[in-house]
């Protein structure tokens, strides 16, 4: 269990360490909450946080950890650890206040009942209404390779910081 906690912390904190090497704000962190559902139905809530460091132009590497549970039985949910790559379209806006992005990667979904793998993809945008604080809007879909017709789909809203 201690190894799992170490890996989770490393995946989430490593992008911040990479971003700290420059004063040009090549990294960001975020917290989010959002309604989530599955292809089989049901109302779920997904909360979490993460970060990423930009490694080349708009290309980013990062990770996040979150918790998802059914709205009626929130205490019986599970965790989702998601390392990812992203592309931030920083040149799409001359003011750089609105920065759209696409994201994809691997997800480890775990609970007391076991663990499973999924691939995730999505996109969204950051609206930097202050120099270091922004609003994050995102769509995310998790798809287990073993059951490609099953989807965990969510719309997330959160705060970004840099």
C-alpha cells in the first residue's frame, strides 16, 4: 500500500517539479468537480486534482488523482489515478486568456473491490481570468480496453493555478 501511495504522489507532484525549473509558467495545477455517468446510466460525482508541466511548446505531461462515487452512495466509490499527455493550444488566443487543450492517457481505477485499467481522452479549456488563477472546463471519457463499449463520461469544472 505504501508503494501505491508513493507512485500516486510521484505522478501528481512530478509535473510541478518540472514546471518549477522556469519562471515562464510552464506548468499548472488544478482541482475539479463534476457530474459523471456511465454508458449503463447512473449519477456519479467525480472530484480530484492534478497538474502538468509543459515540456515542449504546448505539449504537456502530467497526472491527477480523483475519487468517483454514486451520488446516492458516495462513500462506496473508488479512486482514479490518471497519468496523461496533453496539448495546450496556447497560440490559439493572442491574449492567452482562453487556452483550449486536448488530453489523453492511462487510468488506474481502484476500490476495495479491486482495480482495473482504462484509457482516457478528452478536451476543454482554461480561462485565465487572473494572471495565476483560471477557470477549467473539461470533458473526459474513460474507456476500459477489456470492455470498449463501456464508458465513464464526465463534464468537469474547476480552478487552475500557475
